[in-house]
C-alpha cells in the first residue's frame, strides 16, 4: 500500500515553493516586482507635473501634430524630466530642447511574432550638447535667471522650431532668442549712460531687420521657380533646326 501522505511530505521538503500558505497560488516573480516598481516611479513623476510642464508639452505638440498626452508619457521615461525641472529652477539652464524622432532601442516596444514592427517616435529632451536631431526639433529659452513659475512662463519663456531653412531659422532665432535676451539685458557697457536712446534705436533697427526677413520670405514663396531643362539645346545647330524645333509640340512644352 502506498503512503500518500508520506510522499506528499517528501515532495514539499524537496520543493519549498509548494509549501506556502494554503498550498495554492504562486509567489510574485522578480520581474513582476520590478515592473510594479517602474510603474510607481512613473506615476510619482506624473504627480509632480504642473501647468508649466504641460505648457511646454502643448506648445511642442502643436509643432509635431501629436497629442500632448503621448508626449507626456514619453517625458516620464528616463531622466528627461530632470532637464525640464532644471530649466524651471532659479539659476538653472537657460535653454531646453525637445526632439520628436524615432525611438531608441531601449524605448521601442518589443516586436510581436507575425506582426510588422510599427514605427514609433519618442520625445528627446536635451540641452543640445550630445543628442543628434533626426526628426522635428523645438527650443525653449528664457531671458532671465529667476525661477520659471506658472505666472511668468508665458512672458519669460520663448520657443521656436529648429528649421533647416536659413531665412525662417534666422527669423525665429532673432525674434525669439536674440531680441528677448537683449531686452532683458541691464549692462550695455559704455552705452549704459545713454541706454534709453541708443538701445531703443538699436532695437528698432533689429525689429526692422526681422520684418524685412518676413517680407523676403513672402516674396520668395511667390516667385517663379525654374526647373532644369530637359531638352538638349546643343543638338540644334542651324536656323532650319530651330524652325523645326519651334513646330515640335514636345520641345515647346518642355521649354515653356
């Protein structure tokens, strides 16, 4: 006759995992504990966000045509939030940049067998010293060293898109970076004694320069754009050949 109780007792002694309270259920695995801890960290970061963080996210969301909630979730990953908080702090960083571009491998979702990998983008928060822009970029700058608060963020923080085109980029930089910084400057060296008149005249010239850039961009956008000629004009040597070409509809259409 088989001793069932003795056999069960031996099984429990050889496998302590079976000897938990009630004899049923599984103990939490280390991976589940780490996952729960990561969720708690993210939610603590989310709870620390305020109107200042969401102001920046909403501005950038309009530039990249993405939902602010999606950008917020990406902001809570890694140490991105630290860059933003340093930008808000008194005496902190004078600029912070947001890039929206393909996600790095450590943030990309794990591929599922039989399902094509989706192209995902991630928010990169940087001071511009290391990260390379491969997507859409935006900068936020402040002209003061005092802390950025909910009350002053709209007046003391300027932003603009990082544009590869020369004229739009120059216009944005002068209007949203250079001019606010100059207006907030107190020490003008030898011009300090005549600050009111000299500085006012200089700022007016700078403002006119930016307005001229705007006009130039409008004029360029409405100008005639020439395209490379697809007709080999070197093939026509004689006046009779010119006359024949003038009656050739394909040549005429290509040259118009």
